[in-house]
């Protein structure tokens, strides 16, 4: 399949050429607070932000809503002051720094800002259907490790009819990647493992894969272009990379497979919702091994997408245990209850724990004799919980009187939230 540049404006949408000076003036508001921010908000970022913002449609009216999946606080003044959006929703990772950064800077006035904490890859977003006029997702797709199609399918659900989905992501076909391969390197722009589990580029995409991804999601692509924004390297390095990349990719250009103008570092995509989701797990990207959906086995261990019924055998006999009821949400309190069903052929201790990611918050313990039934386990919480997302329960089955390390079975619930009382 040939790779082609697509560069069309979406009918009925207006755009503004966002200058580097405008972005630079916005960045000045955030500088001086930390060395990290001062380093991050450099001229390379100015180029990336101004180019991306110039390809985002402006708000049509005062009711237009823009949703940013995985956004940073630096984008908020651009959405409000330059593109004219008064209704902004941000989906941010639970435990991330967005809320902290926003509270620190307080850079918006007279705006309807909604902050939603959920996992962009694993969760159904807690937003209604046909909620947003425009979705933005910058430099996130490449970080997703298990189910990247979730942001496309949820984007289709949340967008209004003919709504716009804009995205930027690294281009794995870039001339820089080709040069790296030639000299024995890795083609990804950032593939290092870090101190934060999974926080790396887990997969970078070709332009044609992006087309397939959006078409599976029920979108029509109007813009698919590549662009360079990193110019902080020395001039001679950039010249050599350009010449070397040109020579190495010339054969594919001559046979019209991948034009040279699609060999830049990043991809920008702008697509319009054309209909319903077409394929939740497209074959070019997934091998489901006969399963109907992705199950997650991450740093927290395995857990089911179904928070109501999690069944596992303890022995070769009939010993089983299930979580049959968890709260829809928790409140800031000193205890909570979890209901389980069990079928034991001998006496076991059942340990129920509450965690917030890897942080332990409390435990309940019961000794259950041979038999079957349902029972509530009360979990005593050590300290008042903070509101937010990322809490989950575990059930451990251990021999009578044994410690948790000797557990025979360890099962986990899905995530839930703590809400204000």
C-alpha cells in the first residue's frame, strides 16, 4: 500500500495560523517555577505547539466543547484564548501531575474546565455519548501498551456527528529512524525503559497504519502529514541527517511507495467522524487468540474487566471464591464492605485489602470453615481516603492462621473512584 500525504481542510471549519510568538508568550506564564518546566518549554516545543494548534479547528460558537486526551496544562490558554473554546475537558491519568500543575498556575478565567481522571487505554471514559465537538490527542498513542484502539473507539462514541479527532504521534518511517537502523540502532524516537512502569514509546506507527486505525474507528481522514519540530541539534547534524535520510529513502521515493515529504519525525492527523465504529480490534494491529476483548496484566497483576464476578479455583476439588459485589464508588470514611461468595472443602482465612495503585489503605480478615455461602468482609481503612481514581480491592485466600505471603489465590477487582461525601 502506497503512502501518500493528505492535506485538506475540513469543510465548514475555520482555522487560525498560530504563530511561534503567541505560543512563546503563553509559555512565559509557566516558566520560572522549576528547571524541568523551563527545559521542557523550549523552542522545539514552541514549534510543535504552534504547528499543531494551527491544524486544530477553532470553536464554532460559545457552546463548542474540546476534549484533550492526556493533555498538559500548557495547552489550556491556547484552547481558550487562541482557538476560542470556552468548554474544555481534560482526560488525565490517575495520579498524574495535571491537577497539581493546574492548581499551581491558575491560568484560566471564565472557563468551563472539567478534569476527568481515568486511564485512556483501559477505561470506558465517564463521559456521555456525543459529548465533544473536537478531540485532541498529542503524543499519547505511542505510549499505549495493550489496547491503543480504545482511544479511537471511545473517541467515536464521545464525538458529536461530524466531530473532529486531531492527533500527533511519532513517525516510525522517518528518515531519522532509517538512519538509526542502518547504523544498528533502534528506529523508535524514544524506546528507553524508565522509572515509571510502561512510560515509554511502546509502539510507533507508520502513516498507513494510522489510516487503518482511523478507518476502523469510523473516521474519514482529511489531514495526514509529517512534520519536523526538533531543531535543537547542531546544524551540521541536521544537514547530515537530511542528506543521509534522503539518499537512504530515495529508492522508496522513486517507486512511489513512500514520498520524501512523509519521512519527517512526527505525524499530524485530522479526521472527521463519519459513522459508527467499524472494527474494535483490527487484524493489522491485534491478534486476539480467540478472545473477545483485551485482558490487562500490568504492574498491578491480572484483573478482570468485569468487576462483579471473578472466579478462580483454589484446588483441584471444588474450592472456589468470587467477588460478587463491590461499591460503585467509595466515600471518604473509615471502613467499607466487600461481598464474596465461596465454596470451601476445608477452613481458609480470607484477606480483603484496599489499594490505591501500589499504596495499601486497609484490610479485613475472616476465617471461613468448610461450606458454601456469601458473606460481607469489613475493611478497616487506616487513614481517610483522598478523592480520586485508581482504587481497587484484592482477595487473598491463605491456610488458616497463615500470613498473606502464603496465599493460595490472589484476585483483584476493577478500578473504582473515591468521591467526596
